[in-house]
């Protein structure tokens, strides 16, 4: 796997490809309209959290006297600034981040490390088990933070990452603050799927949409962050990432291209599929739960791509050489409507946590083969 060093959003000093959104926030700051509720939307990995922490640093640094002079060109502040370091460590008293909370056992384990004077390992912290949703208790923490007495003219920033994770009780509890936010407070809700949020939440926020990066911009991003990649690897990652810089780095660091090549190899002689090769692939990758999840995600993404391309007659941009021939074979043997039905069933099966995930993947591949023989 490729060694890709990826900073967390709160540590990231650069923002790539979202200059328009950055300028929108700068204008709001200049107009003294930055306070209140904002909904930052866009696909996963597109840079919503990076932008939110960037804005938080700017606001807190501005109020602490760290910025002087004329109108700034961006929201960037120096990595040596005390506010930058405090935000990176999430230790600023003027910043509150609400996300799915840690399970009680994980909280105890972390607290024990801190009491022993040990440094928290970022990789370990990332893997700690969390609740699957943001609950009403989490929002009550946010409410308490927002109603603390702030110093005169001092900003506070609340980030909810992601608003999509709030259960209905948490969402309803937040409504009052969104409608009447405390003074000198910016509330930043991040959302991957804003259409699924309560309409009353959407209507109370100013909306900022981060669009997927264009292919040429994502290619430049990969050149900067993964200079060791070949042109062909960057091309494949650009198409697989679908405009998401975060997804591109995840794929680069998890051998996403290798996984995709493995899937293509399974279908190279379609409608014939080597069952031993299929089980060997599933057995090898299943040992790494994260890579297996990535394999499932890539399979669903590619099958969706096949469904879309099955309805077109023109040529298309191959992810890797030979992909076009494989797609044409599948489309020749499996009708479009059958493909779409399969996609729905396979997606539902992958989402069912009670099923054997390895067998579900095997069944998904063989389901396509059976569709060709129907």
C-alpha cells in the first residue's frame, strides 16, 4: 500500500479548490454577518471539515489579535499561531466540536492514558468506538457551550460533524439555537446529504455548497500530495474519487487501485468467473476490515457506473485499460433493468450488518454471472 500522510481537518493548513466558498465567508466577516447558523454541504471527503476548522481558526485568531492590516486574501493563518495549535489539538475554549460520542469504555481508556501522562496516539484515537449517531446529550453539551459567558467581542465557534448523524431528538433540540443563535457565535453544520435533514434545520441556516473538484484540479491535488504516483495511477484515482480529495487520498493510502484491478480481473472473462479466484480474493481482503469495506464500496460504485454506461452508446473514459471491454461484455449479457435491480439488491445486502459480509460479496459477484445466464 502507498504511504500517504494525511493530516486531520483540524491540523490541515491548506484548502484545495474551494476558493469561492472561502471568499463568501470572508465577505460575511467583512460585513459583520458571520455570526449565526451555516450549513456547509458537499460529498464526503470534499473538504467540509477542513473549511470549517479553517474558518474557526481565522475567527478565533482575528479576535485574539493575531490578524492585522487590510482585508485578508484567504482564511489562512500561520501554523505557528497559538490559535492554530489550540484548534489542531481541539483545546481552544472558544471551539466546540460535536460528533458521534465515544463509547463509555473508550472514554475511560483515553482518560487513563491522560492521567498517566501519556500522549494520545492519533491513529489509535481514530479507531476508537463511537456511537452511531449524535444524541440529545451531545446537543445539550453544545447548548451549554453556546450559553457560556464570552468575553466582550470574543467569538465562539460550534462545529457539528456531521449534522446527518443527529437522531431526531438531537435535531429537534438544536432548532432553537439555530433560530436564535447566541451573539458572537458561528454555528457550522456539516452535511453530506442535506436533503435528508429536517426542513426546519435547512431553513434556519445559510447554505454553502462545496462542489466536487474537477478532474484536472484533483489531478493537481494528487501531484502535490502524492508525488510518487504515476500518471496512470493519478488518472485512475481521479475517476474513482469522483471529485473528493479525501477519497482520493484514502484510495491512494489503501491500495484502492489494486482493489479495483482485482475486481476487473474477476470479470475479465465474463460471463465466466473463476470461483476459486473470487474466494481467494474475498478471504485475503476480509482479514483487513477497512480494506474489505473499501472493496465493497468500490464494487457498488463500479456497478452503478456500469448501470449508467449501459444506457449510453458513446465511448467513455476508462478508469484502467481494459475496463471498457469488461463493461461492454456485461452490458451485452445482462439487460440494463436487470443490472439496476441487482444494484439495489446488492446495495441493501452490503448495508445489512447481520449478514456474513464476505459471503455477501461473493454472492454479489456471482449474482452478475447468474444474470448473464438467465
